[in-house]
C-alpha cells in the first residue's frame, strides 16, 4: 500500500518539482509511513505554470513564492526598469519548483 501512495504522490506532483529533486523525494517518501505520505500529499504546492502567468502579466510572482522583500523592491523600482521583470519571466518556473521542494523538505522535517 505504501508503494501505491508514493507512486500516486509522484504522479500528482511531478510537474511541481525539478526532475532531479524527484529522486530525493522518492527516497524520502520510502522511509515514511502511510500517514506521513498522506500528510505530505495534502500540502498545496504552487503550480509553476500559474507562477509563470503571474510573472508575465503582473510581475508579482516573488510575493507568491514568499520572497516578500525582493517582491516589494521589484515593484518599487518599476520592475527593475523592466529588466528584472524580463529576467523573472525566464526564471519563474524554476524558482517555483525550488520553492515547492523547500516546502516539501520543511513539511517532511516537521513530520519526523
């Protein structure tokens, strides 16, 4: 049953993490009980595609990724005179996936 929960977690959330991080996530899930896996599956991970759309349309994706100080600074500088906004469009999905991995790690640490 545990193997099924692990595969279900990975199938549902594979697009929210970097491919290299999935190996580490699978190893950590294999060491956990079913209850811990269910708790990790209930965490609401940020959708990288949504973050990309927010970055393109509004430029506020840093606020959604808990990077409040840089988000406010970015807005106050008119998105870094447009340069910062352009760079963030290309890095938004990667930062969202890193944010999700950090969130997974912190939740897994709390469950131990």
